[in-house]
């Protein structure tokens, strides 16, 4: 995890392909999120409607990395 990344919770609303999703954050902003490497390695699948944790770079607030999918 990057030390200055912003961690937020959100909900997946649209899947573009197997690794890119539109995520509606808890502050009602929509960002484009991609699946982190560990989630790819362990074959964790994400579908629209899943609640996820996202890390966002403070330099580009329109993109993020999905790091956790809640059960």
C-alpha cells in the first residue's frame, strides 16, 4: 500500500472488463478502479453490486486500485 494513498469504501456499479470497474464511493463520486495484483493472483472475482475498499492516489482522484472485496 502506498503511504499517501487515500483509502475509501465504495460499491461497484459497472464492469468494463475483468479488471476495470466503475466504483461509486461513499461520498457519491464515481471513479474508475482496477483490481490490485494480490486480488488477481488469488483469482478474486468482482461483480456489480459488491462492496469494495479502494486506494486512490492524491495526484489523480479519478482512478483507484481495488484492494479488498467485502463478503
